[in-house]
């Protein structure tokens, strides 16, 4: 029987510090966002850190800055991806410094939901070149373009997660059904047991429920830690699902009849 390789657990990232002296114009996006304006040091949980907040709060921008400061492509992928479809990333990545632990991740990967199509295209382009094992083999061996959006995401999570690695995920739930989101939690937990660290921007109350994670809330007041049950994601979902009929009636401003409310949990 072969010897099982020992896991070298994280953390790999300890905290992020904003370098104010590198900011040329604090009134320019994204430095004018309340969360970025108020940010000095952002600590990371050794296993899972979540970034949450309303659309436009700066979650994806902050995660992108972490990726760029980690040497990853702003459009996503591993350290070996250097393509650029369109230069659209913010300058925040050049104005932060990451405090890193002595342990180095075996691998690092940045998933950006909105540009994963570009990553899939780059994989196919690279695999058309000579030499080496096909890159797509690390994603299950089937073209990501020949799968649904959700299937391609899950192929990444199922096949590409490696031991002792750092994963930065921007809205991993974007293409996943609720069932797949639950399965993602299982895969993430298994990866954490194998020495991985995750930083995730998400709107999913399912993914956000991962126990003992650190949750940073970005809003108009700035950025602060919150408990899972204090997040809007949990509270709104809980109120809605506890009585869908009443929630819909409140939203629509009218009472639903028996037939129309049948699909709303009446």
C-alpha cells in the first residue's frame, strides 16, 4: 500500500493591508466605495472567509484585488493563465499587500463567474498547441463548452480542487442549483480537510452556512464581521420560506386566491 501524502494545512493568506500611499485618487472607483474607503486590514480565516454584501458593495472588486496581489489572472484561472480578453480590472490590486504564512499553497486558483467562459476558451486554445498533457484533463477531460454552465462550474469544483491549495471564488453559486450548492459544500469541506484555504464572495445562504467561517460584510457603513444569522442572506431567506404566501402577498400588495397561492406554499 502506498504511503499517504501528509497534508500541509493552511492558512496561506493571513491578512490584506491597504497601501494608502499608492492610491492616487481616493475619490476614484473603487477607492470611493465605503467598504474600501474604510478598509485598513482585512484578516482571513485559516479555512474559509466569506465576503458578503449588496450588489455594488465591492465584494468582487475586493476578491479580484486579492487574486491580482496573489499573482493570479484578473479574469480567472491558475497561476499559469496569463490571457487577457479585456483589461477591465480595477487598480485596487496594485494598492494592497498580502501577509502570507510560511506554508506555500501547492496551487492557487481564481474563479470569476462572469469570465469563466473566457477561461474555458483559453483552455481549448492552449490544448490545441503541441506537447504536454491536455489541460482539460484536470477538469474531468470533457470540454467545458460542451457542458451546461452549472456542469462546467461543478467540473471545476469536483476535479480541479487539489490538496494544500488556495482558492478564491467569486459567486461560485452563480450557475448551481440548490442541490449542487449543497454538494459544493461537501467538496469544499473535503478540500479544507486536505489543507486548502478559501476566500469566497457569495450571495448564497446555503454556501454561507459553512460552520466557523469568518464573514466580512461590505455595506454603506464600511466593512465589518457578522454572524451568519445576522446576515441579510439568512434573514430574508428565512422570513420568505417560513411563509411564502404571506411574503408574496406583501410584495405584490394584494391577497392571492387559493389557486394562485398553491405554488407559494399555501
